[in-house]
C-alpha cells in the first residue's frame, strides 16, 4: 500500500513552523509525526503538501493510495483502522478528514486537502491532532511517553555510568554511543531517552520526561525540566522547561526557555530569556497566521515560537507569547514586538528587511558547519517565503 501524509487547513495555524515543512515534519515527543507513522507502518511515506514545498518533500502516487492527515498522531488502534480501509472509504474526526483510500487517477485531480470532504466517512473522535503551535509543547509529554515505548520495545539500554545520580533507572534508555557522566537524572516523573551518540555533560540536572536526539548535546550545568525534547544535533545549556527544539538549533548558554517551540537552524544568544507567564497570570494571546490576528491560547504558560533559521543576539528578552518567523535576526536592548515577521532585521528600536541574498548566505554557512549543503530546493522555499511574507513587513 502507498501511504501519503496530507496537509489540511490547520497548516495555517501551525505557521511559522509550516512555512518550511509539511505538518507531518513537526517534531512532537521524540519523533516527528512522519517518523511516528513510518515506525507503525514499517515503510516510508510521501507528502501531499503545498506546491512550493514539493521539491524537497515529494509526492508519490500509485494506483491505490491511503491518505492520512499529517497532523494526526498515530497509535496502534488508529493504524489498524486506517490499514483496514477499503477503496473509497474514509475516516473522519469531528470536522476533519483523518484518512481516505483513494485511487491514483482520482488523486491526480485534487489540488488541495485544505477543505476535505468528510461526507459518508466513518467517525473516530478519539484521535489526537495538533492544530495550533502551542499544541506542540502542550502535547509533548504524551508524545514522549508513547515514542519511548515505540522506540525501546525489545531493545536494551546501555548501562548508566555510576558517576551519575539516578532516580528510577528503569525509566532511562541510553541508545548506542550515548554518553552521560556526572549528572543527575530523575526519571520518577517520566521517561528519559538519550539518543545515538548524544552527550549529557557533567553537572547537568534533568527531570523526565525528556528526550535528547541523535548527536545532540546538553552542556555542563544545564537545568532541564520535562516535558522537553531536544532534537537531533542541537546544543542546549542553561534552564529549559516544557519546550521542543526540532533539530540543528542551539541554545548553548545560560538563559531561560520555557513552554516554547524552536524550529531548525536557530541560535539563541547567551543569556537570552523568554517570559512564559504574564504578570497578571491571565491567559496568553498569541499571533495566529490563519486569523491574521492575536488569538487566546487558553494557556496561562506560553512562551516563544521561533521559525527556522532565526537568530537572536546575547541578552535578548522575549515577551510572553512571542512569535518569530523564518530567517529573522533579532538584536538590541528591550523587548522586541510579540510578532517578528520572517526576514526581519532589528529589535525593539525598529526593524528593516533582512535581505534575501544575505539570509541565504548565512544559512549556507550554518549548513556548512554541520557538513550539509543548502541545496536549490531549500533556497526556493526561502525565496518563496520572502515574497509571501512581504505584507507582514510594514516598516
């Protein structure tokens, strides 16, 4: 069977992260949503996403296809239900399509699943789906627990070094090549997963649930509270609480990051901090690209959402519920505004447009530091976003 993960209209509420990726490439728990489905299905999937993303995230169509909503989180029961679909059958939630079995010739004529037809579909109202950016950290504890069981089933952890202080060692898993020395690991509140060739340096204090991705690093003396995910190739220090870093991003120094989501290829300067609680303890409002307005998150604790390739200088301060787009460069004293558009250059004293050529040049250098190349497909994504985001840069 050919499986395809599709984006629906909630993609717009998951910006800025879906400016540069399909919904299913969002990391929640240890894995991305795509990786979760591939683990359950035992095979790779392709993407039905925006046209400008398809060179990097291609679509594969066969004669017979099962389409799955890229924002839906899989479990064993749902995977079984999806696999049992007959040609033409659909599964829907309250008001969205979960999955459908569609012939290739029918799929060829569909331009978008943003408003998918759910008439005649079987109902499943028990599924978990991400809809807003803050769902990523809000649902991360459940995601970490489920992914821990999925990835460690039938496997044996490396031994935890005796130089560490450990609580509930049975809830800790060290993958091949992982290094943890002279640290405190408390897994009484949730599982702790240390990925392949990842390192926890001396003096780190970690409370589960927590995941450290492949080749990622926790710096000396870091203080990390669950439920936190540090994606592959990230470098993290200071204080972190209930946050998700997708991958290849750095928060290597002191400073607080809480109830936040950081995309890929970002860098937070030394002593940068975000607020995750308002002084009056009221619910946090945050910019929503779909509504093009600030919406109530319903949360008392909500921090920073930062899109791919964005950077901030030392001592940057972010207000509660700040949204930073893609390829923004923030510096200076004071708090920047709660919405920093993509390709912004500046801070509280004002912004100008970050030139596309310079942004691509910097991204290329950052890629080279990790032995990667910013290829033409990714450059096209940035060029498309630069043009599409012009209306938000009103200075």
